[in-house]
């Protein structure tokens, strides 16, 4: 089933007036404005690292598969939009405004963009900056962003979940346990017991500070998500 058909099914569930009174009527896949925005975002993402590859276009068609009757217009727009990555923010803002009450649709769009970004086997810094900006404009928090990222790309060494040896799906108890466990590994007494030189104490003190920073970052992000 294509991405747009999946969104249509999701949207059909969301249009119950008792659940969502502000969502646009009709499925996203049938909305020309939606198709224009996701096409432009996908095409401009392909140029984020300065070079649009055919594999990225193939990934776009696999993820945001348009209906046959719209293919010619979609590809014309895609070719035009991928001339530059500039201006993608306006398309992200349009989607964010239109689907502010349907965050799952925005998350699905972001996930689709991730699949395009990693279609060439890697996620470049420029592509990640692009995706982070789209997520911010969509109002998607860091915890949700990391969850989506973890399903598509290798984790970053600076990711607080990586520092604690966890995934973004870990519950609060697991986060606390991981922090205690990691800190115990770098306690000065344990360093001396292993017979390591005193210089290692400074190194491991820095590691402990990084662990505490990662823990605090996760807690803060989850508090913001819950508020």
C-alpha cells in the first residue's frame, strides 16, 4: 500500500468530529496542496547535500507514490523543486498549519522524508539539518524525532540515548537504571580497583559528566512532551 493511501486511511479515522474537529476534510492523498507540499519537500531534500541523485527520486516515488493520473504533474514539480533546497521551509509551514490537529500525519511525512535521505546509504549532516528543521516547523519534539530517526538511520554518537546505551523507546525506569549502571562503571573506586593510571580518573570523570548531561536532556525532553 502506498504512503498516500496509508495517510488516507489514517485521515479517514481522524475525521471523526468527536476526535478531530479542525482537520481538513477528505484524505491528504486527494488534496493537491498536500501532494504539492510533500513533493517539494522530498525534491528539495534531495538537494540538501548539494547533489540530487536518481536513487533519491526512486525512493521518493516508493514512499510518496502518486496515482498514475497525477504522475506527470508530480514529476514535473519534482524536477522543478529539486533545482535548489532553498524555500523548503514554506512548504513545511503549510503542512504544519493544515495538519496541526493531526500530528500523526506530520510524523508520517517526516518518516517518509527520512527514507529518502538514507536511500543512498547514508544520512549527511546537511540532510539531518534539513530534517531537524522540518521537524521543528512541524512541531515534532526531539523525543519523537529521535524515535523516527532510529527507525531509519544509524544513531548519532551525540544522541543522549546512545550515551546511555538505550533506544528512544526505553521507558523512564530503564533510563534511570541505565544512568546508574553507566555511572557505576566510571566511579573512581572502580577505576582504581582495575589498576588504571590516575590520569584515567580525569577521563572517566568527563565520561560521567556526559552521562549526567544525557540523562538530564532526556528528562527535560520528556517533561516538555508530557506538558
